[in-house]
């Protein structure tokens, strides 16, 4: 893919979204349910889109909120619904719309007592803490499009397990919301915002205090504090902005909040690879300003807008590849968490680096490889059978120090603090530790590319069987496995993974573009990786043709 000539450079006025037009479109534009792009569509992280393209407007939120009310009633969920939002411009109006519907339906809603922003992990933590006491089950909604550009909005439902909702849940909510859109919102209950705020069912919850006060149960903050490690934490203008200052003050860490500004245009960002403003803390281009300051700190960290992702910057290596840090995290945690069960497995998505496989094997631990999507880690994190779950897109969470559940959604703040714990307790940066792992297990080359595909080809790719792959070799090596279901849980991967002794590729259809994604890795270097990528296209083409 071609890189924009201004990638990594500061945003200019012409790059900024017109906030007035964006919010006006939220109220003024109304979706046409007969147009697929204007319907409610729940992906792996909820419904996302822009009001400017009539994909995230008030009608969508009213219908989706009503659908959630009906879903939770049908499931007997009678506890509070925790409601949070991030710093995107469309999050505030969507918050208002949602609360108006929840109040009209008599749902008990708990909103932030500080009238602030709520990271996704803080909402997950709140749900789990409430449900740990038994009684009426709680669930939640976090209004965020994660790292998406400023023009976008997002609406995500977390059921009582605290994690991302499973496909059967999101499909029911999505379908019911679209029924309501098709009937002109006739079945939507709603009161005014003033009545919603004053309703007996609307209460307050201190997300920040509950999260920050519990951190010592999951991270060794004492070792970080005593080391004097100088940390620079960049919220990238997102929901973690108040959290980092509180973490530093309450736990007495030598931490600087690098950019404490909140501006819905995100004008302080550097442009991502495609020239767009995107709060992707795993992107060297989006993180360019923090990387340029890495010499000022012993460790620098970044989070996306809802703080469910992490970016780790070290003085010696700059921004760590997310796969590299996941391997380091696994290596460290399973050696330093005596309270974890000896049977607790390591969880990873099937497109994450095989370096994690090799580290896991060296630890004598079981590996659980699941399809793409953090929802697959939820059961294991809940019951403690999986102590760590991570995905290549810089999302992960792990158990408390005593082996009990922390969050069942991705926690970017937690992984940033883990990087600090690793540095403080080992006197090595995570990048230095990764270099040692390379010396022990080899140096993998990893990349993701796109290949063109029609809608029909994408549909066929998602339904392939192992028998559809007739190739016996890949890049000069015998094929050792052909997978269309994840080895860890048997769930369909919605695509194909082919492995050899020293490499692999996985092909999955894009949900938004006429392409399929090819993830590939080789332990024989970049040239071998290029061969895998090229032959992956041939393998997929032959399978689709067959």
C-alpha cells in the first residue's frame, strides 16, 4: 500500500473535520434503510460510521439503544447499564440520544460522576466488579469508534461478561435496530434529555476512582515507583486523559502526561500512513510526535481514543511492533505471577506472531489460538483458564496478580503499565528483552497486505474448508496445516490459515472493502516472507476457483 507524502507530519487546518457540520449532520441527516451502507452494522467493535456519510446519525443511535433495551429485557438483565463515552465529537450527542431512550425504557443507567470520559477497560472493570457480588446483572455501552478518524462515531455493547458482545448478541441488536429504522422509529421510546438526567433510574458512578484504586491488584506499582522510572504517557487526546494524571498522583509515579489536550478535531496528531488523522497508537506515523521525544523518558506510552490499545516507545528502539511486545509480555508475566494457576494458558489470535508460540512453548504453557476478535478470550479470562489474551492490533488484557479476572475487554492502560513494570523490575526495556528473545528463538518478519476480491469471492473465502486447499508446499516448505477453524476453540476463522515449519499466512475478507487481507510471517527473513505473500495469493485463488 502506498504511503501518503505527509504521513508522520503534523496535521494542517485542511486536514481537520468541520465539527459544526459533523454534529449538524448527526441530527439533520436521516438514513435510508434500503441502502446497506446506511443501516446499523455491528462489526467486532460495535457500530461505527460518520454522520457525514449517513452511517452514524441520531436515528441509528435511537434505534440501537431501543434494541439494547429490548435485548436486555429478553435476557432478564435487570441490573444497571454502565454508560460511557470517549472524546470523539459524535460521542457526546450519541450519549444524549442513548440516555433519552434508556431512561424512557426504565433502564437504570450509571454515568460518569465526574462528567468525564470513560475508557473501554474502565467500563469493563465496572461491569465485572458489580457482577462479582451476584444479584442483578449489569451490562454497559461505551460510545467510541476507537482509533478511527475524528469524523467517525461508534457505539459498542458489552454484556454482563464485561467483554465485547458475541456475534449472536450483536446480530440480534443489529437486526432489531434495522427493523426500527424501517418503521420510522415507531417503536422507540424516548424522553427529553432533561427528564433523562433527572430520572430516578439515572445515577452516577466514579469510573476513574474504581479503576485507578484497583490497579495495584494487577500491576506491581511499587516496583515502578521505587525504580524512579521516568514515564511519558500520551492519551492521544482520548478517554485516558484524566486517568494518567490520577494514576501518577495517586500512586506517586514519575510520570508526565505528554499531551493533556482534548480537542475533537485531534489537530495535535501527526497524520497516519494514508494521510488521515487516526489515533492509532500502534502506527509509527500516528505516534511520530511521541517517538521524536523518546530520549526524554525511560519509557513512553500511547493509547487510542478509548484506551483499549497500547503503544510502547523505548529510547533504544522507538515504537515497538505490537507483536513484539505481546511476546515480551507473555515471557515476563508467566515468570513473575506466582498467583496464577500453573494450568492457565496463553491466548492469542491466529494472525498474531508465532514468536508468541515459541515463547509459550519455552514456558511449558498451553497455547490457545482463537479467531480474530477479543471476544474469544472472554470465557478464559473470566474463569482463569487463560491468564493472558492478546491480538496483533495492540490489544490485550491479563489476570490480576491473584489469578482472578481484571477486564474481559482490551486494556491499553494496563499494558502500558506492564511495560513500565517490566522495565523497572528487569532493568531492561521491553525492546531490549525482545532482542534477547530473537537471539533465542529467531527473528520473524511479519506483514499484512491486501489483495483484490469481489463480494462473491469474499463470501466464498469466509466459507472455505481445509480440503479446498490443494497446494502441498508454501515458499519451498511442506505445508503442515490448513485451517479454517481456530485450533484453540474450534471456532470458524472466516477465512484460511496455512502453516509451514518456519512460516504461515492467513487470509480473511475485509468487511468494508473489496479486498481480502493477507497476514504472513517468516522466520527465514524478508525475502522468504515475500514468497509466502505471493504464493498465498496463488493458494487462495486456486481454492476460490476450485
